[in-house]
C-alpha cells in the first residue's frame, strides 16, 4: 500500500505542479488558447492564486512525507487539492464543460486516496 501511495503522490505532484506553474506564468489569453476557457470567468489575480495553491499542494503532497519534517502536512495538502478539484468541477459544471469534470473527479479520487491513506491506512 505504501508503494501505491507514493506512486499516486508523485503523479499528483507532477500534475498539479505543471498546472500551477502554467497558471502562474502564462497570460490569460494564452491559457484560453490552451483550452482553459474557465479563466475568462475569473480575474488574473484569482487564476494566479489558484496556480500558487496548486504548486504549494504539489510540494506539500510529497515533500513533508519524504523529508519526515511535519509529515502530517502531506494528507492536509491532499485534502486541499481535493477541495481545489471540487471547485474546479463546480466551475466546469456551471460552464457546461462536462468532459473536464471527468479529469476533476479522477484527480479528486486520487487526492482522497492519498489523504485517507496517509491519515488512516499508513499514518505518517
């Protein structure tokens, strides 16, 4: 189970790090071109904030457990990313972007798996 948790944590870190860095570094117009039409509903500062939260979540889902420094932050980071996916799914639902919700649900399930695994199955 520990190996499965680590694999999922690393995958989540990669996905959220890439998504977050993209939101932080790219202008809104570029994000729309890349298929992120939802950014039109939010201010550029809000998009940057979401990107920063995704990057922090990506770091938090791996680094504390890896270093052993404040390892309880790892499941908390997973919970934060799960809540981010709830918000993303609601945004896509409101906009009628139903195919995007599938990815949100998958990422939500993976973050819940990590949170449950690190809180209950194999507590850090």
